[in-house]
């Protein structure tokens, strides 16, 4: 069974909407772990629109599973990561005006910087993953720069308008996961996954972990964090 990483960014989004202290993303992380989350995922963005550095420091102290820090490959973020020492860093593309991450990293086009950042983080004892589209040449370049994992961007699968197109995109993900595993890379997946579209991807044995945030937090608003996570875990199990 694949693991579940729960992204709590949007708990912080609700907090920041009023500029107060509630809801507390640290509390959400603790509840998520108690409900069965295998890891906690946060994206510390350049504009600090949701997660703050204080959140990151507290999460590292409090959570018992694994902290996955999503971040841009910039000197500022590398410095923060080396100070906090999350178990995993996932390098992601970042645009200031985007609502959410819009696609995977162009590892081929930015391989020199990504190779340097990857080496620095790994030298600091941090496992490194790159968030990429399921494109063979991108995967091969991740392998060449000596990262540990890929996280497959599942956006095209999620946004497919017909069942035929969705299954075709699922097959692309299957092939990407197989290639990555063959090259010795670990495989995670995420972006836009929810309670209705996750099931076909759970049948891909190479995917070790699904990272899911918005759909879990959205359901948690209605039924509570514990039930929202247990419901998702059940889909990964069944």
C-alpha cells in the first residue's frame, strides 16, 4: 500500500485569511498523524501566502512521521532547509501569481542549478525529490543529477475531460513510474488528487507515496480532519 502524505498548506490559508492564529496548522498536523498520515507536507512559498517559517520550525519539533518541505530551488530556501533539516525536500517550480503549482520543473532546462541545489541538500543529510511532469527525458535528467526521488505531477490526469483521456494520462504515469524505478529513483505522486480520481493510480506499484492536500482539507471543513484522512487512507488500502 502506498503511503499518504498530507499537505496542510490550506489550513494555514484559512488562518492567514483573518491574520489570526486559527486554525493552527501544527494542530492539524498532529491530528493528521493520529488519523494515519504517513507524513506532513508543506510548501514554504516565496510570498509566504500560507505556511510561515515559524510553522516550519514547530512542525519539525512536533511531528513524529516525516516532514516534506516543498520549496523553490533558491539560495534563500536552501539556507532555510539546511537549518530546519526536513526529512525530505521536494523542489518545485514557483510563480508568484499562480494559485497553485501549475506544472513540473523543467529539469533539463535548469539542470545546472538543480544539480547544485540537489548536491547541497544531500550533503546536508536531506533526501531530495523533484516535482516533474511524467516525461521520460525529464526523469532521466533527474537521475543524472543524482536526486533520490521524483514526484509525478498528476495535473493532466486530474484535468482530463473524458474517461478515455484520463486513462491515457494514467498510462503515461504508469510508464513514468516504471522508468523512474528502473533508474533507481523513488516515486511519489501528487497534484489535484481527490476521493474520486485517486483509485486508478493506487494500482501502480512503483508509487510509494501520494501527497494530497486541498481535497483533504476541503473535506475536513465538513467532516473533520480525522475522518477526511481515514477516508483517504481507506481508498489507498482497498
